[in-house]
């Protein structure tokens, strides 16, 4: 298999997404990594402004988008909202050309029509080479954004989120789904200066900061973890506990002087899964003005069939009723087309990376939230559920906009 980032072959020995699972014995990576987007792009985008990069298999999947009409109300809500997907990497592509090329007109159209304005581009890195690998990751993908500046812009402060929408571009938040690259407390400021704006304290397993959600025993946040949280608060980097174990999650909420995020998880009260969050954690997160992003990964939504976008809204309902509409958002944890459209060999390899506790079923994507216009389907489901326009705007991005303003300053 070939790496996505230059000089990082070891990272890809065990995972197609830039994650070396061998360092910690981790067998799984959370769903995430391909696309996102916008509607009113710069008009110059049209005729062949972008050359190469998208695999033909993904172009074929694009041709299979569902064609449907949305109500004027739904279209207006999405167009008016600042839509922030707090876990939506730019794209999944197993080839090194992924970050080195230019957008095609087809991919630009996919982004433009999706309704998403800002995407949190994030991957996980492990072990002794994590620092070097994250440097390559930040350089590679921020370079990609710069090369495609007609479409993408990296955001560093909260006002950049608004500016991206006003310019008709996709705002890109650079994040990392682990903290092994913080080899010293001083590294937090260093990586912030290089563009990182969000970090998970752990992935699924134990590290020097705390315990991941699929470990057998959760020992909580370590002294070093507490020091890193403090440094992140001082630097203006968002603390994310999506993959942390229960105790580590609670410790991080308590240790942080600023509100933190669960960028992509769901409610364990509705689905007893180790990667999901307890009501206690959700209450304590909200008490400090944090926000929880609901994911569309099928096995995180429901443990039986059917599993549809309506069941995804059940998790939004649960958080809203438990702690208030101001504390729930979206972190889709999948790309625009979804995982089930991946080539069979790649999908088989992906499934093989996860622990059995992830409880995959025949499909990974959720019905109705498995195509590039999924944000419209989600907004439509929220309308049917009786949410007001203003509340839907909060869920689609308003709440995360508030949180990022508080944390980034």
C-alpha cells in the first residue's frame, strides 16, 4: 500500500488513513476522512479550473447521488446556516497524489452542492514517530488547501469561519485524533503555530495522557494529560474527547478551564457501545458550555435494523432534551459519499482494522445520511421532528461556531 503523506510509509503499514495501529495494538480507527463542501462558489470555478486527483471509483460513486427535491424551507435553512461538520476530512484517498494534486471540476461540484461550509479535517497518529508524521500531515494537507485556494481556506481564528462562508469557500480546520505527537508540553504551542486547532487527547487506546474508549480499564487523565489540557487552553486549541474512555472524558472536562468538545460520538443511553458517551459525560460537558457532535456511522446510531437518518435525529433529540439544544451539533465521521461506496478490497481492509467491539454490520453508512447532500436530508428530518429554523441552525453549525469562538479567541 502506498502512503498518503510523503516519507510516511510506516504509518500506512497497518492503515490506509495515515494511522499506524501497530504501535499500541489498536485494531481500529474511527470512521472519517473524505469530503465536505459548499454551494455558492466563486464563479471562476467552472470550466476546467482544476486538474487531476480523484479516483475513477469515487467519480463513479458520485454519479450515483440520489436525486431529490427539498422543500424551500429546508433549502433556505441550509443556505442560511453556517454548516460546520466537526469531523469530516477532505477526502479518503489511498494514493500519495491525494494531497499533492488539484481538485477536479467534479469534486468541486460535489463540494459545492453538499451544503457544508466548514470541515474539521482530522486523522490519528501513534507511537514514537507520531511527531514527524503529524508534521508531514499538516504540511501535506495545508499545502493541498493552498493549491486549491479557489475552493478551500485553512481557518485559524473563529472569524475565518464566517469569512470562508462569505467568500463561498470551504473552511478547513486542521485537527489530529490523538496526542502522541505532543512529546512535551511546549509542543502544544508549536503545533498550534503550525496550524493545528483541535486535538483528541487519546484515540481508542492508552497513551501518556489518558485512556481510549476501547481499553478494558480506564485509569483516567494522567498528570501529563492535565498539563497538556492546560497548555491547549493557553494556546487556544480545542480539546476533543470523542475517543476517550469514560473516566478520562470526565477528568478532561473537569481539568479544562475552557469548554471542550465531543466532536463525533453518540449517546450510550440509546445504544450501548463503548465509543459512545454517557449521560453523565454529556451533562458535565454542557455544564461547562461544551458541544457534542452527533455522528452518522451506522453502528454508533443503532444496534439493529433499520438504521436511518431518523434514528440519528433520536440522538440529537436525546442531547437536546438532556442538556439543551445549545449543546449539540454534527460530526458526521464519514465522507460525503460514505464508506459503503468504497471499492470492495479497500472496504474489506478498513473493516479489518477495527476491534470486534465496534460491532460492524453489513453496512457502515446510515440510510439517508450516506450521500453528498446528506446535510439537506438531516435538516429535512429535523423539520419533520418539529424543530424550529433557529434551532436547526444551531445544530448545523451555530453551536460549534460559538464554541470555537470561545476556545480560539
